[in-house]
């Protein structure tokens, strides 16, 4: 580690001074001290308990309109000097960037703080896993597997134009799969920043209940169905916020290209990006350029109203930065779907012939510009008839387009869940959503 350097401030100031000494005009230093823990479990038993502490340096420099980004972990003082020197030499060998925009002038006033709970670092993770397993078994599962990860980060940003801020954030991420037999499984998540909000037993019960109800699955005939997607699936298959990145739009890799100020979804749907959502999951008060983060309304009652910008894309589009740098590409920080006006049970009762899908994986885009994609439902899925769940189904594939789905939403749940796992990398508060006319076929090999 970095024994001779005692604080994030000292480390960041050393990096900044070295880069400026070597002639860099723009410098952004982000220093992150992280404490991560993991408990993995399989077949009702804990298989791994692990903790890691890291110090990461993220450095952006520009010199004579040439730009480069580098990352280093746990360097010594000499390692920092070598890292900065090598990065600047590499920068000098690059061509000048036609998109160069200086970093924004600081200092800035930052309000609030990210979601952080000191108790996460010392939380009884093994006990939480036991509660998860017990909850799933009591709900009807015979075996339970998954992982519980915690993250506690202290992050400092320092830029040459005068931005400086420090923040902390914490996250607890439980991902559980329960099995009633080899062909009957259920999935549960509990993703929170605060120990008092974390519900491992509830996630286990959800997974176990779905597994029990998934016994003896049937095949579903190919066709178009009204489908209720759980919050877990919605967070994955409706990438409205990431598609609002001005970089994605400019490069033609977004279904939102040429849709500004147009009706893009039903009027009942709104989607926002937050730097920090109160009592939410993680977050940040600053972006990678030092700009304060904010709330940005991407979809307002179905109308696409704002892209996500860093300073470079903001200049291109004649806008102000929304505090979403990514120095290369703007990106969302915390995605929030608006709540609906009914609960999940009501969505089911209103469905005459349909499907409930609780989890998915293998989402693949055939054409990101048009939003055409396919995904494979995983774990519990059910056929709905006359407002009741009739039987479990398996072996499905969903093929559709995001623009069509957004215009065919006819129900959004009041309940929303925080989602973050390997299929959803950005913290997302999502409801369950019913979409009309979703094309479902039999998955290959099922």
C-alpha cells in the first residue's frame, strides 16, 4: 500500500503537482479508497468469506489538446511518479483531439452527500446470509445459492481548474437463487445503502416462493402476449437513461437519436437520473470532471426532454453539462423510474391472457439504433389467465424493440425496488411494468 502517504488529499495533490510539473494543462485526479467484502454461498452452505481494501487512482490529463486517461492501484510514492510520467509520455505521442474542451472552472458548491452508512463496513454478513438461506428454505426451496457483496468507498476529486470535493458511499448487494428442483428456481435481490433498509430474509423468501411455484413448468406457444416484467427485468431491458447519453446519440448507437422533445413513451412513464437519490443506492455529488451532479429528467410524461452531458458533448450540442461525465462518454449515476398507480397484484388481476417474467439474462441487441433486442427469461415465469397465475412456464425467449415497448406500456406498479447486479451495473429504482403485445418464442434447446 502507500505507507508514506497518509491521506487521499496528500495522494491527489502529489498526482496533480506531478502532472502540472510535466506540462499538462488539464488534470482531473480521482482517488478512491475502497473496502469491499463478499460472502458466497452454494447448496445452503457458505463457501467463501473475503474482504479486500484497495486504493485506486483515476487520472485524466490533457496537453496541447491531446488527451489520455489512466488508472493505477495501490501505488507507492515512486509508483505515482512513474505512473504519471508514463501517462504523460503516452499522451504526448497522441494526435490532438478535435473534441478537446477544457475542464470546467472551479471551485464548485456541492450540496448533500451520497448514501453512506458506516455500519456497512462491520455488518454481520454471515448472519445475513444465514437469514437469506433460512428464508428461502422456509418458503419452499430445497437448496439456495448466491452472493452478498458490500462496498464502502471514500472518493476525492481534485482538478487543475479548482474543483475539489470528497464524498462517501456504501452499498449492500444481495443476489440469491433458490431451487425447488433442477427445473424450478426463483430469484431475489436486496440492494441498499443502509443496514436498516437491508432485507436479506425477504430476498430469500421471494426466491424460495418463486422456486416452489415454478415446479413442473410447461411450454408456452409462440405468440404475442401482454407481459408483466418484474422490476429486476425492467431495469435491464429498458435502458432509457444510458441511451440518453449524448455520446451514444451522437454516435448513432441509441434508439433516442432524433427523438428530442418527441413522444417516446406512454404519458404515464417518467425516467430521471439523480446524482444522489435520498435514501437510495450509492450515488455521487460530483462527476469525473468535478461538475456537481444533479437531477435530470430524461423522460417527462413520455416526452424525451434531456440528454446526459459532460463538458465535451455539452459544447457540441450547445447545452450545459448535466454532471454526468464519464470523460469519454456521459453516463447515468442513479436511474429512477417513476412509480405507477397500482400494485403488482392489481396488474396481474387486470391481465386476461399474459405472462409474468421475474428475471432474465443474455440480453442482446440486434440493432442499438432501432432498439431491437432479445432476452432469455430465467428462473420463475408464469402464464396468466383471467387475472390469475395458472402455471409456471419455461424455455422462453423475448424478442422485441424498446421503442415499441415504451409506447405499449399499459400498467406501472406503485412498488419499486432498487436493482444492481451483474445484469444491471447502474443503481436503478424500477417498478414492475406491463407491456402489450410482446413477442415470445421458444428458446433454442428448450
